């Protein structure tokens, strides 16, 4: 019995150690670097200063942060609008069709993100298939405007993160009692009434989970804007990576990272409180 307790304690300490070493310790380094000073040749001078945080509130950087917030919010909303009907179809389909639909949503998600985004970039490139198709249909277009633009970035983010919204909704809908829908239809309820008064209230927990799963990575996304937006679309993730990799201003990049983490933490706290209220 004593050996079993020791084993349980050991298994409990293992994830805690992992959490401290690979999450808390790096975050502590980032927080400390945020108060340092950039050296002459891109090094770090350990002289305490809050100037990096003050610089982060420059209107230029605030506008980039707000653009990232709005795009992430729009991505989350679009993922729900597209993902809810798909999840509903999965939950109400036959077992064979359900497996096919799960494969359709899972296989692209399991493909490497860089490959997917590069394929989309090649499809919309100057001499790509989309340009050839529009030329064949005699549609006037600007070949330079097909790639590296805001709408393409939004499409890439929605197509990338939609499975993170679909699967929580599907897991909740799979346990949903659809006899309630049949009873509402017998009473003459419309599709909108069934969705807003019966189905969606039962999915509040899954919706909030999907919101977290989509919004948080979308807020820090830098690969999709970099490949599909180029220099035309600058988001918070791109700004942070630029400071670390190109400007070599690690203290300012750390300050931006810290502020982004604080913002995301506040969003998570707000969503968790909302989840407790709706349960």
C-alpha cells in the first residue's frame, strides 16, 4: 500500500516538474528579459528599465495588437458559423457517413501546417492555378492582388482552426438528446427556434471550449500571416518574431510577448467565469 502511494506521488510530481522546467522557467526568463536593455549589437544588457513596456503602448503597436484581436475574434466567429452545421451533420449522420465526415475534417488537420499554407500560397500565386482559371474564364483581375492580402490570411486561419471548433461541438452533440428536436418540430418550431432555444443552450460548454481552442492560437499566429500576407499583414505574432529574429531586440520582443500573454490570460479568465455562469 505504501509503495502504491509512493508511485502515485511520483507520477504526480512528474507533470509538475515538466510544467515548471519547460513552461514556468522559460516564462520567467522572458519576463526578466522584458525589463532588460538591448545592447549595441543586439545583445542583452541586464539593466532594469520599464521602457520596453512603455514603448509597447505606442499607437503603432497598439493598432497591430487590435488588428490581431479583431482578426482572431472574426476567425473564431467564422469557425463557429461554419463548424456548427458540420458538427451537427456529423452527429446526426449514419455511422458510416459519420466516419467519412470525421476523416474529411481530420485528415487536412493532420497534414503539416507549413505544407497546407504553402499549397494555398502556390494556388493563389501570380502564375498559379487560380490565375490560370480566371484567365480561362476571361475574368479581369490583378494577378498581384490574388496572393499576400488580408482576406487570404483570414481564409487560411479559418481553414486551419475550424477543426478545433468542430470536434468539441461534435463531442457535445453526440451526447445530445435529439428527441427534443423531434418534439419541437411536432409542436411547429422553426429551425431558428430549435437552434437558439434547444440546441445552442445545450452546447454552451462546448462552444466556450471551442472559443478558447481557436482564439488563443489565432491571437499568436505568425506563420499564416507571414506566408499569405507578406509585408501587407502584420499581426502580433509577426511583430514578436520580427523583434526576436530580425531586429534582434529581445527585451522589446519579450515585453510584447509578456503583454500578449497577459491579454490572453485575461481572456481565459473571462471565458471561464462566463462558463461557470452559464452552467
